């Protein structure tokens, strides 16, 4: 199991790095093999930062990320290489993952040099062909071409095939279809669904709620680095508890509506703030916002379990754990 326990990340910003910017705050959830979790939030909410910390591309400032009980921050040498056999990532822009001066098979050659040095040529080619066929690519059509000769969808499939070569158990898929056209998007989503059925655990990072709803069993809604709602996808989308989640769902464009028919408050999008009198369900369940929170939900995470497996956070959390929104008195 891949587990995040109260994970936080702070960046140094401003002149000479004199200001701290909290990008991720006390994030806790777990991902199991054969499960898809959608991590959803607007730009700047900390989604990609979480993915990069899981992949050890960024260091964790607080809390811990564990893999089968082992803190990944402690991994070195062969233990770290073994971790990367298990956990891989695919990112938004597939073209940036390939060196334009090398043909597509170069990325697989790098994998072979590190992980399959003792494999014979015949064994390596069999493994490579199996991985490519698993993502519905013809090796003869893609391996000996330069990245600019392939489509974005083909390049994304190549990157997923690279992960499959390593017997990956967990895939961090960070906005991997946002640059693809509609028909290719559904192909890649269906591919992820097939991989899930084979036992691959996927963290599907996206700002597109419709895609998250399509592919995942569980959904995590992130706002300004904090989880505001988490639970089964059907529950989060069917009965959202947090007003921010409700705003996001209401903002999804609908085929049968025109811009002028949409409420102006919904069109405002990221300017969301708690409405006067908005009831804070977290502080209604956890009046002191402190020790009782450990009994109400995930310990120290700022989440209360209001329904089985359905967690919600404060409407407007402050540093001392109280509700800073105008709705605090309504809690």
C-alpha cells in the first residue's frame, strides 16, 4: 500500500526565499493496487506537488509517504531503484519526456541498462513487445520513429508501456490526457481502466471532474493544498458535502446549456468563498476542531467522517484549527 500521512510541502518564495508558501498541508490518504483515486482541484491546489513527492522528485517537509510501511524518504541505492520499479509517473506533456534527437526506443534502452542488464536480446525484445502490445501499440510502427513523428496519444502510451516494463504496481498519472483530443482521451482512459483491472493502482491527477468521475472509485478534492472532501466517487459527486465541491461540480460545462444560461456565481469559478451563513459541517461534527477530530475522522488531517468513508473538511480553516469563514457561527 502507498500511504500519505499528514504530508506537507512548503516552498521558499519571494526575495532571497524569505517567504514560506504552503503548497500542501496535512494531506492523508492511501492507494492500493487495483484502485484508481482521482486527485481533483484547480490549478495551484497542490495536485502535482503531491505527485512529485510520491515520485521522490520533491522532498516532504512534514509527515511521511510510506510504501508497504517503509518511509520512502529513507530509501537509497538499490532500495530506491526497487521503489522505482514499483512506482512510476506519467506527466502532462509527453513531448517533454522524450529527447527530440533520439528515437522513441531510446527511453526503453535507458530502462534496459538500469534494470535488465542481464537479460538476453531475445528476452528483452519479448518484454518490450509485450509492454507495447498491452497499450495497443505496434512496436514496428513506433519504436524507430522520432518523437515529432508520433502523436501525443502514442507518446503517452509509450510512457505507460515504459512503466509496465518495470512491473509497476502504482502509477502517478498527472494530467496525462489534458493535451490530447477528445477521441484519444477516451482511448487512454479506457487503457487506464484495463490496467486497473490487471491490478495497477493509479493516482489520477486532474482538474477535469468529468474525467475523474469516469475512471475512479475514490475521489479526493483538494483546495489550496488541503483536502476538503474525500470519499467514494459516487458519494462525492452524487452528494457533495463541502460547498467548494458543490461549486466545482456546478461549474462543469453541460452540452445542453449555453454560457448565458449559467448562473453568474458559478461562472465566477476560482473566486469561491464561503457564503454568509454557510454551515461548516466539519465544525458541526467537531466543535473544538482539536482532539475530538481524532475521534471523528482521520487523526490530525482536518477531516471528519460524516458518512461511512465520506470525509469533509472545514469551510474556511485557520491556523489554530477554528473556522475563519463567516459561517463559523453557523457551525
